[in-house]
C-alpha cells in the first residue's frame, strides 16, 4: 500500500538507484532499484534506512522571518519583498553538495557566476578540483561499480571505503574473488557453481593493497596493509609509481611491500587505483594519479582510476563553481563588507569551516537567507528561512563520482 517512484540514493557519492515508497505523505520505505552499472541488486544500510530526516518534526515546512529571537511564519505576500531584497549587487550564494544540479544552477543564475561559491571545506574544494581535472584526462577511466568488481589487482590510498562508499567496498569484496574464478576457469568449473569455485580457491584471492591511517573493515581481505600518516602514505604511493615507471616522480621510500604491490599492478589484466577527497590529503590523490599515469606509460592503455567524493552531488556542484570561489573567500567577502547579503542553499556552513570564521561572516552580513530542510546551526543565523524539498519530493539530477548524471 505504497506510492512509489524511481529515485537515486543521496547517502554518498556512488548514486545507487532506489525506489522510495510513501504512504499518506510520509516516506515509509526505500528499496533497491536494479542498475547493472552501479548498485546491481544491492544498496547499503545507509541508503535503505537513513531517510528518517525526511519525516522529522524539525522539517522546515513554511517560510520564516526572524523577529528578534523568534522566527515567525509569513505569507507569500509578506515574503516577496524580503526575497526581492536578496537580488542585485552585494549578494553572494553558497552552493551545496547535497543539493541537486538544478537547485545549485538556479542559485548561480540568481547571484551570477562570479558570486556563486563552493559549499564544501576549502581543503576538500582543492581536492575536488584536482579530481575534476583528472576526470578529463584521457589516460584514465573512472570505473562504474560493476567495472570495479572486474578488477584483478587494486590499491586503495587513504580512503575508508566502508564508510565513504559502502557499495564500492562490496564491489572490492567481489573483486578479490576474481582469482578464484580464474582458477575455476582453468579447471573447467563453471563460474556460477559457487560452492565448487570457493572450495577450489580456498584462501586464494586477487591482490588488494590498502594504504590507510587506521584499520578498516576491508583489512580482512587485503593482501597488503600499510598504516601510516597521510604524508607517509603519499610517499609510499610515489615509490610505487617510481617503481613502475622511470617517468614517475622519484621517491626514496623503499620497502618490500612497494615492489610487491607495484608488481601486482603491472601483472594484472585490469588494475585499479582508488583514492578520494575524504582523506583530506591532496598529496594522496596525486600519488594515486601518479601510479595510474605510470601504468598508462608502461602499458600504453587507459587505466581505471576511481576518485571518490563524499556526497551525492559534490561533483555536480563543483562543476558549477569557479575554482577560485572557495567557501573561505565567500566568508572573507562577508567579513570585509564587500558582500552585504548571502543566500545559503541546503548547507550547514558550520560543518564546513571554523566556527569563528562563520560567526564573524554571518554576524556582519545585513541579510542571511537560508534554504534548507532541517534546522541547523546555520538556520539559527538566518534572517529569512525558506523550506526546500527532500530527494523523495522532487525531480532533479545528481552527478556521482564517475561523472554520471542521474535523475532522482
């Protein structure tokens, strides 16, 4: 007894396909929607059960205007003059990686390209811009989840995949079984005969190397684990790249695991390198790109390079923002008085920058218009507050880590 429609999960940057169902205006259930290239038959627990905020009592349902310490609902006629005050010179907009392409584009169209700013932390913004530039490089290919399952040698640099992109973590668990399938093929055992394939392979797995600053939930299937600081892990990555190709940046880091991992990648039919912006280190993304570049030079073929982003539309929003327009520069404009008013789209900027900087910027602003679904620390600072729709209530597009645009 549910009204359903096709949608896209907004829990991370993978963009799994889902079918949400509602009853009497309340979102009651989300189930997997099959997509052969992305999630297949599965979605993670975050995607299946993490939708309660849509039904929250804290949902912003009507337009509100700040009146002293209280926020009072207003009619459309009363709201219109206030909205008009957020048009013209001196108004900037802060986008959001959890808002759709259409919402971000509408805000950019309102304030102008030069006044539209990134809605992610400055360090993440730099990493994402690097990821965008690497996505345009013809030497690399951003693999789908299905293609990740086909990799026969993988290195993960700095990303905790179970938390960042659970469906990719499951794909890696599938990928390490490719060695078993290879052995089964040599013994004329059909791949679909799972029990026989597992019995033959025993503990034989395709290589999976994990370079991380702490233990992860994928360590149980890893062939090599290196735990160290982000800087040291970047050096390990550089050493692997240097081992593969003389054209890669040189490295003094020498360890037995470096030669072993490099050899596994060179011997693989379909090697895969994974990194991303969640680790907070641009050097690790560069190391991943250097390894992929070295393999490209060595093999003369396009290499799978999977660079993950943490939120559903980090990629889409970042493609709309000028690379110079960081969140820090937006806050500086407000603090200096160069910008008088700000529109914040579906974003809690207190989660993206230092609280003192955000306080100084929003307190100086003459007007703060916040468009969001749930009350946050940023909505407390709003002079005007407008409700926005949740993913299950609108039709819009998001761009996942591959650069794949999908309609929700």
